[in-house]
């Protein structure tokens, strides 16, 4: 679990899923993560940067979250679901804020 949380992009993704408390499309999640990483509005972030976030989420980060049971991903619906986990939320709460 701690290995999953060592990456800032994964922490941002988890926090987005927790805060929105609803499944998110991968594109929407990538937008939100990019905004948090860049600390500026989406309209000011180059589309190529957002696409890089999307691709890294799709190929690396979401599969890792799925493997440890933190998230689920439906490719047919293109939705990422947060799997309720009080343990992950407690650990995130104990970490300094990334933002």
C-alpha cells in the first residue's frame, strides 16, 4: 500500500476520486490530476501535458491502483471507481498535503 502512495500522481488521483465521491471518466480524472500537478486552471495547461497525464494514468497508475484494490476501472464505460478503503484514507490523511 505504501508503494502505491509513493507516487504523487497516484495520490492526486486517489484524492480526486475520494473528493468527487463518484466514478470519473479517465479523461476527467486526468484533467483534475493535471490541474493539481500544475497548480493552475485547466485552460492554462497545454493539451499535450494533459494527454501525458492521461496516458500515464491509463498505462501505469490506474492498473497499479486496481491491483491493490484501491480503484476499479471499466474500460467499456471508461470509468474509474474508488473502492471504499478506510485504510487508504487514513494513510492519506496522515501524509502532508501535496497541494
